[in-house]
C-alpha cells in the first residue's frame, strides 16, 4: 500500500488523487461527521456485540448491531444524522487506521474533513447523478465515499519501527492496506435521494433537499454500545476472538 504523508487517504471507488476533480464535478458531495467509533458491524457480524475490529460510523443515530437490511429503516428509527443532507439517515462505516509505535503501542489516527466541507472527522460521501436523467435509485449504484487520515501527529520517525518499515495498520491488524473496507446501509428518507439525483444536485446544498448546519450535524452523536478507549495509546488493537 502507498502511504501518503502528511495525509493518508482511501476511497471506496476512486483514489484520493481525484479529490480536486470531485470538488468541481456535477455530483452530490457532502460531509458526514463522526457518529461513534466502536466495534459494531450489523452487516458482517449482525447481532454481535462486540465485532472483531473497530470502525468509525457516520450517519443516522439509530445505528446498532441488529439492523436487518430492508426490514430496518434508519430514516424511521433515527432522530438525527451527522450528514449535511438532513434527510440522509443512512449509515456508512469504515475500518479505522492506527499508528504502531516503536515500543509496540497503538494510537488511532483521526480522520480528516475534506476540502470545502465542515465537520468532525467522518468521511466525504458522493452520489453521482445519472447522465440520462432516467436512472431509478438503488442502494448502491450511485454512491461512493472517501476517507482521509491526518498523520501529522506521527511525523517523528524516531517513533517509527526501527527497521524503517511504514508504521500504519488498519484496525483488523492489516499492515498491507489490501483489507481496507467500508459498509453502507441505505437510509434516505422517502424519495429524497431520487429527488436529489433528478435535480442533479451539486455539492452539499441543493434546493430539492433539506440540509442542516455543521453545528447540527456535529451535535448528532451516539454512545458506544460497550464503552472502550478509542483515542488513547493502547497496548494492543481493540479486538476479540471470533
């Protein structure tokens, strides 16, 4: 994996090097701030508390371990969302990145807010309007998301491994980068996403959709299902034996 310094980035579909292009392309591009960092994954390990590794979750505050797709509607269960578009109660979650110090301890690398957006950690979500204006919304076809990490806190190479190897590892103990992943559970309210795509909404504000201020999206948070330190120095990665 190629690690970029002082920032690291990963995108669900396209690489970070295209970020400037995304910022000006005709697509919905908006911030979803951090909702919670915890070991819950309702798709891969439904009902399990806690799941094998840490994720950062954004979106609707009804996120939990038992969200059966189709049967569970986040737009009906959530009372707030961390996303700029206040009708998007979907949940998006990705594996966290950790810095592994020379002494063997770990610290979570905080996620960054993208160019031109406001929020707390989280990710950038993109929805691409269909070119023909006729495509019906499905849960996955038009969506991608991007995560960036701020590695400046770890620039001191005296704390890196003595052999000079790169010091970053994903929360599932992956040092290669090949295992990075993200998940998504659709939760747009009613026909909001279809309206947004039909109107060819641009960026994070559109007359066809309801939006909210960054202060409101950042105020939407959720307590961890099981309290766990996710910001301090750790002796080992948060994990459990399956």
